C-alpha cells in the first residue's frame, strides 16, 4: 500500500491548504532576518530622502552642563561681585579727587559683600566642575565669608582670604579645556590668569592681616592638595601615568620644592652679600620696568598650564601637568595681599610672568613635539586636524 504523495487526492488537498495558509509570525520574523544587504532598496540617483527622516536620524546637540538658567544666575552673581570690588578699588585709588566726587563714594561694606559674592560663585562653579555638591559648597562659602565680616578680628578674615585664594586658584586650572595648538593653549592660560586676577580682588576684599610669605605658602600647599586630589581621579590614578608621566611629575615636584626651599633658605641662612645683591637686582629691575616677575610662575606655573592643556588634547595624563598650574594661579591670586603691593605693580608682575612663562611653554611644546610628535610641518598639521581626546565643555562636569 503506497503512502499518499502530492499526486494523490489527499496529498494534493493537504499541500493546497498549506500553501493557502498565511505564514506564521515566527516564519515572518525569520524571513525578515534573512534579508541580505543587497536586497535592501537603495534610493535612485538624484532622489533625496525626506527631510523628516533626515532630521529624525541625526542626533540633536544637547548642553551637557548644568541648567542654563542656573549657570546664568551664578555667573551674574560673580559679575556683580566683581563690579562691587572694582568700584571699591577705584574709590581706594582715586581718594578725594574730583572724579571720585562725580562717581560717588562706595559704602564701607561693599568690598566685603563683593568678596563673599565672588567666593560663593567660584565655590559653586568649582563643585559643579569637579562633580561635587555645589549648593553645599556655596553655602559653606557664604557662612564663612559672612561670619568673617561680622565677627572680624585677624583669624577669620585671613582664613576667608586663604579659602578664596585656594578655591579660585584651583578653579582657574579646572576651567581650562584641551588645546590642540599653542595658540589655543595661550587662550586657556589667559582664561586661567583672568580667574586668578578676579580671585585676587576677592581675597584682598577680606582685608587679611598676616605675613605675605606665610599666606602664599599656606594657600599654595592647600591648593596643591586640592588639585592633586581632583586630578588623581581625572588622570586615572598614578598607575595611568606611565614612565614618561612619572618623570614629568617628578620634575614638577622637584622644581616646586627646590624653588620654595631655596627662597626660604636664602632668606634665613644665605650670605648677606649674596642676598643683598639679589634683592638689589630685583629692586633695580622693579624701578626700571615697574615690577619683577615671579620665578615660580615663570619656571613652573605658566609652562605647566600651556603644556598641560596641550597634552590633554591627546592623553588624559596631561591633567597631572596642569595640576602644577596652581604654582601660577596662587601667586597671582595672592598678589594684592601684601600691604606694600599696589594694583599697578601686581598687574605688571603678572603680565611679565605671563609673557615669559608663555615663551618657555612654547619651547617645551616644541621640544615635546620634536621628540614624540610626527616629523615635518605637514605631519604636525595632519596630527592637529585629526581626532583628539574629547572632554566635556568648559562649564560641564569633568
């Protein structure tokens, strides 16, 4: 007895019913997955897709920082504080001149209120940049600033001034972004210098009463501790430095401590004739050009900012180089604390240090590119135009 086949009536009816039955969902899914790439329809030449489809496929640019309204609010607070400090400084410079009578005298509490506004805004910006608790930091800055103004004395205003220098100096380094070329590194260094100058106005607004050398050293050590703690996370820890990074950090620490130790030993135990000759040279230079540049800023601080932002465009270990930028931002931020320092002298000192440091940073970048970069001008241009290491925006969280 033969089994039913497609030629038998039973087999033909069963095959006909199977052919007429719609495909199941599993079969439809498998057929869709088995579509080959060449079976996909390609639009004909000259036919452009609909604008709705193009807009839906392209990602829309988003602002990855804090809310624009909140950022604008704190930048407005910072601007108002700087304006109050500038008004108070102009009143102090003009004294009883006719221009001051037209401008109007500033209230006695204006410089203190401006300092509190500036340090509060800088604390919020720094905490936002470093993924901290922004409102808590701003609240602590307000409490300490207002308490120092109300209570007065010597300790609290000095502590508020030190806190202002530390916060402003660290934020001046953190607000920078990677720089592909030397000119962009100059731009980032100028931005950091501007933030440090604003910090100097806020620090002197608290009217600290302390020795300038001790103030500078305390602010520098605290700023180094804060910036290295932050960079430890941004630079992937010490194990991500590599041999080259360890050499750079070791050289930076050696220059920093050698400069500080040499100045202190020279001041205490140096030969009187040698010390007097150095002081005479500095005084003679100041009389001729108005100020003498800071050696720590020229030799370490500004070159670290220039080279560090340049390295950050290629490797995140460049943050370790940028950390030594506080050796420039702290002296600039504390440049007005000394009682015998004027606004003109502080500006000239910062300008001379900035120019010399930028030139030294340029030489460091050229030496780095000559040793590790592509050869020839065409190779450098191609490397600058190529893809680089991305970082968040200037006011976004790192």
